[in-house]
């Protein structure tokens, strides 16, 4: 006699949105363990990771934590001798000293003059950009 085996019904649990959100908020706290929170709540860690991913994707990007970019005043000065623009600056002592609080750089036929306080990161960014100009 053959017994008829019934197919299991869809036994997925449905969780309230408030329950999901409270767990997700707990996972966003510094030092929180998603796996531990899921185990305490009796849900699969992968499910909680999915809820967390969906929550983070729905949030607008948070740009308040990053410092805004610093824009520096730049003046482009035409070369005095147009033919000399392609000639590299000879090595040796600089022709003149820039006043305090100003940095002048002659590179690739262009002169960059930076006034005021210049942080290292901004200067590095400017120099990398100028070095990449053909």
C-alpha cells in the first residue's frame, strides 16, 4: 500500500515591517554583529543581511560625514614668450621667491599660483592633474 506524500505548504514566515526595521536599526549601530542579532531574534542571518541591504539601498547617500572639497583660487597666466611654453624650465635656483603665503609652480608650460593656506592633499591633487596634462 502506497502512502501518498503531500507536498509541504509554503511555510515562509511573514515578518512585520516594524520588526524588520527594528532589527535593521540594531545592525547599523557601531560594533553590532548581524549574525548575533539575527540569532537572538530567531531569523536567518542571510535574511537579516538582505533586509539591511535593502534598507541601505533605499537611503539617500549620506554626504554630511565627508568634508566638502576645498576649492582653491587659480589664475592662468599666459607665457611671456609663446615659443618658450614648450621648453622645460631649466634646473637650478628659482628665478624669484614668491611672497609668503603664495606658491608658484611652472609645469608643462603653465604657471600655477596658489595663495593662502594650501593643504597637502589639495596640492597633491593639483600636481597630479597637471602631470597628466599632455
